[in-house]
C-alpha cells in the first residue's frame, strides 16, 4: 500500500496543502476530503503543492477536477503547484491543464491568487 503525506500551512491566510508520495485510488479520497474541508471554511484561495508527488494518475486528476468544481461553486480561487513531468504530463494529456490554474512555485501561486 502506498502512502501519501499531507501537510497544511498558511501564507497570507491561504491554505497550502503540500502532498508527498503517490496519489492513487487509496490516497485520493482522504486528499479530496481534506481539500473540501478547507474549501468549506471559504479561504481567499486554496493551493495544492504537488512538487513532491512521485505518482500521479487518473485518481489524482479526478481529485483536482472535483476540487476545482467545488472551489468554483464556493467562489474560492484554486491553484495547483507542480514543476514535475510526473504531474504535468497527465494533466496535459487529459487537457485538465486548461481547467486548472497551474504554477511552478507556491509564491507565484499565492501572488496570483491574492489578486
């Protein structure tokens, strides 16, 4: 069984959820639950940092799309941070990269989403 670690920090009242490990069928539900819970508190924005994700497949894509849809419904800006082929390639291949706001680092995400 693969493990995923989640760590939530805050920058300018924006929750930053950093994930480390593999996002698969076993780990996607707890991730989505955490993200939805954070969205429920209506922060100014929400950022997911995937730079330390080693495996990212259809369950990870689904989790991001669901989170984007929930963020849209709640009027919360949502951004995804990744600079790795492991995450960016599946998003590009499925055209989900056009749905999400993608950033290379957390500071860029926070700056853009605060506007």
